[in-house]
């Protein structure tokens, strides 16, 4: 008789493996507590709209191993949403990952920012120094500290990240973006590489340009 597959790891495990923050099981908001497994509507009703809403598509290959040793492979294209909440400088940033309309991961970031720090800059120059661009920052950290980059580019997707257990393995492709910040003709342009919404590399380019 064919044995049914054991419970497999969810996509949230793949995401948490490359996450820079601390995993949480719930998020306390003014209108209630949001827990893993709650719907996107629960999140919106209890916590309101996020400070930043981001979405990406990932290729997911799942390998399930049955108790009799046979393996099955499934491939899918999944849409992952990340809602980032800024509750001000006295509380931590919270990043909520949503898959198929359900909360699958909650991550605590660093301390938040005054709301005015998230308003767009009219002059288009970074509000920060180059040293403020740090590995491990989220997109919300970058926008709050430095504002919008002068250029956003999509990079080539990195080879899949893999998380395994005795019963299954998930392979999820990693979305790569490059944000470029121009600090003017007296300083070097800074190119920031993000993988799945987190800074993994900061590189200096040529001198910037007067605007």
C-alpha cells in the first residue's frame, strides 16, 4: 500500500531561512492580534494598511519523500507579498509575509521611524550619508533613512534557496533588485543589491552627478 507523504515544510520556512530579522508568531495591533494562519483581511482589519506593500513572484519546486522512499516533485509559480508596518521610533518594524491570502511569516525588524521620514523627497537627493546603507536593512529601512533611489533595476534571479527536512525539500528562487543612490559629484554612487527585499551588498560606483 502506498504511504501518504509526511507533512512538508511551508514556503514560510524558505523565506525565514534568508530573512535577516527575528521570527515572531503574532503581531499586536490597535484593533487586535494577528497570528500565523490569519487571512489578509484579518491583517488589514486589525493593523490597517502597511507603510510599505511589496510583492514578488518566485519559482517554487517542492520535493516530497514518502515513507517507502519514493519521491514526487511539484513545481509552481507563487506570489509572495510582504507588508511592512512602521509603528514609530518606540516600537519595532514588523514585516508580515502573505502567501495565498494567508499570513505565513511575521518578522521583527529594527526600531521604526517618525512618519515624516517616509514622505517622498522633492529634490531627489538621498537624505542620508552613504554609510547609512547597510547589509540586512529592509526596503522600508532604505526608504526611511535615505528616500527613493535614483534608479531601481531588476537583477537576474539567484539560484534557489533550499530548506530540507526528513520528509520534504522546498526550492524557492530569490528575487534580486539593485537600487542606485546618487550622492552628487563629490561622492561615489552607491549600488545596493537586495535579495527578497533585504540588503545583501553595498558597492561604490563612479562619482555622482549634479542635478
